[in-house]
C-alpha cells in the first residue's frame, strides 16, 4: 500500500535574536478589520515580511519588533 505524503516546507519570515532564539512572524485580522502582526517561537502559519516594514530588536529583552519604514 502506497501512502501519499506531502510535506510543505514553506516557512515565513524568521528572525534570530541576539540571544540565539528564533522567532517567526505571524498575522491576525482584528475585530476592526486591521491586521495585527506578532512574533512567535512556533513556525506553524508564519508569513513573509510585508513590504514597507523592517525588523528591530528590543535591546533589553531581545524581542523582535516590526517597524514601518
């Protein structure tokens, strides 16, 4: 019996911070219809970096920040 295995290796944007932890960019649409971007350690459902945005890092905590250009 042959099983069809489909592995999707499409990861979105990832950022490795100064502490060596990798974070992945995600988004969700809020109740008001605006898109909210956030970083998570989970790669499931990550997205690509949107145009017009850059990545920064909080120097104290090492958490990545999404900034408009």
